[in-house]
């Protein structure tokens, strides 16, 4: 084989290798992300890393691009201790995480036009957008080597008080972020047959 053919084959192998790696990496992240309920609190996360994470979360689609999701990143020991009592059944799990990210949405923005709800879902669209933002967040966190736990069981009023969250915001999830020290098994998913209908 002459040098040109060898060179051509090498370029092809590099390109196909790159394409297959980059297309499988998303699936790997999805497959490896788990809800982790125990963290090594001594392993810290930097503000720079948090900014990278939230910037990706913000790339999630939102109603008319209103970007109503808000993030309260709790990482000082003082504030973590103030939020913990509001974590109810999740208190012990939350206490192990070095960072808790409270996500809220600003009311009457997502799903609204000129101050009126655009359809029957109303502020449900704010919750929907926050969920999308959370999905981007937990997947990006996994890509960055972190683990997460989305927590819906929390005392919203207690969290609002601890973090001075304005009244026009609805508290959604608290996301624990850190380096997990357990590898949970994947909870079974329902069959596609059960959840999907092609019409
Ligand atoms: C909206 C929402 C609320 C959740 N709330 C809690 C919670 O309060 N406590 C908890 O331990 N897990 C909570 N989870 C985690 C789920 O139990 C978990 O995602 C589910 O069992 C599937 O496991 P996996 O995330 O490892 O795939 C919540 C997840 C979501 C999406």
C-alpha cells in the first residue's frame, strides 16, 4: 500500500473513531447517571465548576425563552446548616453533599403571554421548564464527574426563609451535588410497550 492510501485510511479511522466516541458518550452519561444518596463531603466543588454546570443547565429549552428557572447554590457551611432543617426526610442525605442547588421558577412567565396563562397548564409550564433545566444539570454534572440527587421532598417555606427567596418564585427541587461514595443499582424502567403508543 502506498503512503497516500495509508494516510487516507488513518484519517478515516480517526474520523469514524471520533464520531462513534462522541455519539456514544451521551448514552454513557445517561446510563451512568444515578440518584446518589451518599457523598464524600471532604471533596469540594469550586465556584468555577458550578458556573460551568449552571451555564449548561441554562441551555435547556424554555417557554418563549423566558428562562424562568432560578438557582440558589448553597455551598457555605453556614447556609448549608440553615437549609438542612427544611430537608425533611432527605436531611441525612442532603447533609453529606458539599453543595445543594435549590431550583425555583419565577411565576407567571413560562406559559404566560401579557400576564395571562396561554393555556390550561398555567404555571405548570414553569415547573416543566425547571424540570428540563434540572435534567440538563444532572447530565452535565455526570459528565463533569459529579453525582446528584434531585429531591422533591422538602419544606419550601423553610427553604424560602433560609435563602431569602422572593415570594414570586416557586421552589421546585433541591439538587444535592458532590462526589458520590456509592454506586447505586439502576432502578428498573418500565417496558416501552407500557409507556409508549405509536399511532
Ligand atoms: C422530581 C423528582 C423528585 C425526587 N425526589 C426525591 C426525594 O425527595 N428523595 C430521594 O431520595 N429521591 C428523590 N428522587 C429520585 C428518584 O427517586 C430517582 O430519580 C428514581 O428512583 C430513579 O432512579 P435514578 O435517578 O437512579 O435513575 C426524585 C426524583 C425526581 C425526578
